């Protein structure tokens, strides 16, 4: 069975070296849906609490919300950083309260202090799915991710990795010591 949750993400990007309208800087409201699969946990009668999926995923996804997403070879990138530097916001501003952790993977580098995500590949709906799965595959038993942005949409199913050890009181995954990080239950 699956627990499903969705996120709205506001972002701006462009398709550098693309021939068409998307080569211009533009913004979207994206809807990201994550499906987590496992057995129904007795006692809590759910696969995984959706609010816990949201907390786990949002810890990394907030880097993408109200962010500019550019490819690493986009000539706009140094110009944007220069403008941010001149404005005094390159290293953050008091109004930037929704910062995630700085993240660097093979696919992305997040600069949360200035709401910027730099990607290796053009940020498409398919690319977002790849990135999200890469960031969350070790934290959630993801069965499917769907991302819709404007009229564009993509979805991908993933092989799940069996059942995870979860708390019988609140349903979230137990840590490596068999303890629940939320309620303190010990196996």
C-alpha cells in the first residue's frame, strides 16, 4: 500500500541553449507528488504518516521553493551572483527565512543563502524527478514520484526496498538503534 503527499514549489529557471520559449527566464508553480510504499503498520493503521513524509522531504525541497534554478554552464549564473553581491544578498538576507541545508550532489548544488540551485542538466520535470529521488531515496521508501510544472508533467516508478522497520506507535522509521526519533519508542 502507499502513502501519498504533494508539495507546491514556486521556482524560476530557463532552458539554456534551448530553441524555443523556455530559453527565456520564466517561473512556474510545480506540484511534486511522492508515493511511499510499505505494509500497513499495525497499531497506527498506515503505511507512513504523510506529515512525516512532508517533514523529511521538505528539509531538502525547501531549497527549490522560491529559488532560481540554473544550469552550471549558464552565462546568467555569474551575472546573477554579481547582482546578488552588489545588492548585499549573496550571503543571505534577514528576509530569507526558509533556507534549507546547503546540498552538493552529482546532480545539484544548493546555495540556500541566496535561493539558488545550480544543476548539471537542464531543469525539466524529468530532471526534477531524478534530483528528488537522488536526495530522498535513502530516507523514504519511494515507489513513485510525479512532477507537474505548467503544462509539463512526468512520472517515474521506482523499485522499493522491502519493508522498513517502523514505530508501532507513530508509524515513522526507526533509527539504526531501533528507536523512534519522534516518540522515543524502542524496539
